[in-house]
């Protein structure tokens, strides 16, 4: 199926690895122009060169840097049709382990990761014939974990924000949706496997992790599986979908909302 993304321009934050990188590649495969960013130039270079790809070193907590990123994308491709707010990370701490600085840093990272790109992109999205925003979130937003207390709280706030934005921006024709992830096989899990120093094969370690976390499908998901959902929501073919959440979690979510 032609998703109607050829020739459209999408900005993906945090596109140098994991879900962001998979999304960048999926969009390029669909014929879209893609702008993306990361905090390290070396990681961005590993994406490879492409005539429809614009990259820049950028920390999404720096509003001026985000403004420059969006301006560079628009200068190169002439406009902006989609935004994927993907940049972020998890903080594995309980309440007893968290300092006030931990809370502040986590909330700033999560909210700046949505607010700075959206503010910079909003005028350009309003000029698009089919604008769409996808906020990459986590099932923690609905089913918090005490092991990730700051991240769970921040994720819940972003889910709430996304719903509010979908209502406010609907009059501009801008759709806003969320994709909530479960256990996805990205760099963080391979690092944790290495830190575990187990003799168990990685596939068996993954399966045990999935079982422990209650993943119905019994495995971790892939970044490509998440990218498919993101790209589908960006597509003009999803023109009547806004304010919704797609869980890509292998059935780990027990929430009915």
C-alpha cells in the first residue's frame, strides 16, 4: 500500500539509534524527506548519506538548537509535514533513590523533548496539507513501574499533553497521536545483558525477561515493529486518527484505555 509519504518532509528527533533510526530508514524507504538529530556527530554519521536526509547535532533540551534544526530542515526541503518526538531515555530509580535533581532532569527531558520541537515546527506544520505529530511514549505512561518512578510520572504527563494537543491543534488540521512502547530490543537491553555477565544466550535471556515482565507474545519487540506504527500514523491515509494511542508492547499492557 502506498502510504502517501513520498515527497513529504518529516523531522524525527533522536534518529541516530534504536526506534528513531528505524523510523528514519522506514520513512526514507517510503520516499519521504527526513531531518533528524542526535547528540553525537559520530552516531549520526553511522546512518549513512542520503540525498533526502538532513542531519544535525542537537540536544532537544536546547531550544535554540532545536530552532536551528527545524530551520535547516525547512531550508533544505522547503517545508515540514510531520514531526516524530522520539528523543529520550529511561531512568532506572525508585523513589528512595531519586534526588530532586533527578526529578527535575527527567521532567525537563521528557517535556522539552516534545515542547521545543513542536514550538519550532508548529508554523511549518500549519502550512502543510496533511500535518501529523507522533509522540513516542511508553506503556509506563498508563501502567507505572516503581523501578522507573520518575520516568513513569513524566511519561504519564506526556500522554496527557498529547491528548490536550490533539484537541487544540485539530482546528489547524494537525493530528497528534502517541505510540507507547513495551520492551523493545534496542541498545539499552543489549547493554543490560552485557552487564548481567550471564552465560545464558541473549535469546534465552530476552525470553526470560519477557516472561518476568508479563509480555504475552513471549519476546521483546524490534525497533522496526515500532517504526511501522509511527509511519502509519504519519501517513495521510490515517487522516481521521488523532488523539489516540497505539501500544506496541507484545501484549504487556493490561490497560483497556
